[in-house]
């Protein structure tokens, strides 16, 4: 795929009443022609995680119908970091696929264990946050086959469904704090929690990256 042909299907999940979030997320992609965006109305449920999962399933079904090979699923609180570039995304999207990735996160608020695969791409045992994820076609069926339970957590379920998962670092995506969350109640009770989680996770990755650079070049 040539750079000027790079146009990845990007599905944005948004509750129709959250106009401020829709305006925010559309602004994030304005002028970024490498993304072909489609806003998908989120599925509502009294349990936020179920609504999010059903929304992801809805996106995957759309992607299958469109015969997409790889997609981005984006929540409306996604925010690009200053580390984002089209070249960085394209390089990692292609090379992660060659390494067998089924899902990649652009930025997370926590993880279990991590192993550096390259200087900027890490395998993780589990991850938190789904505001910007790259999903390859070979993972679609697995997602659609899963029966989501009331006590499930969406990001942890995605982690458990495949061992072929990666995270990009430096993060190209973070979460904007709107002062509330439609998915995770604890974020409403503890303002700034998401940002603190992302910051702590970045520090952990920075240490791993430093060690990788030091010992891989020694």
C-alpha cells in the first residue's frame, strides 16, 4: 500500500445525545485524509459495558459487510497525542500485521505484562482502554462469536480473546476528560483518574523502551 493510497476505515462510536463528544471527535480527524471515518450510533444499555460491546459488534458487522481488511474502532473521547503521524501509524499497522497481530491499541490506561517487540511496539498480556484500537479482519469472527456477560469488562474481554495483541508506544492516542463517563462509573467518582492511569502506564512503557534500546544495541 502506497502512502497516498492509505485510507483506513475508521468507525467512530457515539451516543446520539452526546453532541459535544461528536464535535470533539470530528475535530480530531479533520484534515487527516488517511482516515475514512464513519460515525456509528452507539448501542444504549443500562450497563455501559454491554452497550459498548454491542456497539463494537455493530461496527464489526459493518466492517464485514464492507469487506474491510483492517479497521480502526474509535470512541468519541479519543484524542491524538503529539506523537501521532501518518507514517508512524502506517509503518506499525503493516509490520504488526506481518508479526501476526490481531488487535493493536494506540494508547492504554493499564496493562498486565509487556514484552518489547520493537522500539515502538509492545506485546501485552492484557490492556485497559479502547478509545483507539486497530482490528484486523482475522479477529472479526472471534469478536462476533463471544457471548458478552453482565459482569464482563470490554477491554479485558478483548485482551482475553487473543494473545496476538500489541500496543504502540509512544502513545498516539489518549482519552479526553469530559468530566463523566458513560461506560465506567468509577471515573465519575474520581475526576482525573483516567489521565493519571495513562500517565502511570506511559512511565512503565518508557522504562521498558529504555531497557530495550540499551540492550538491543549493546
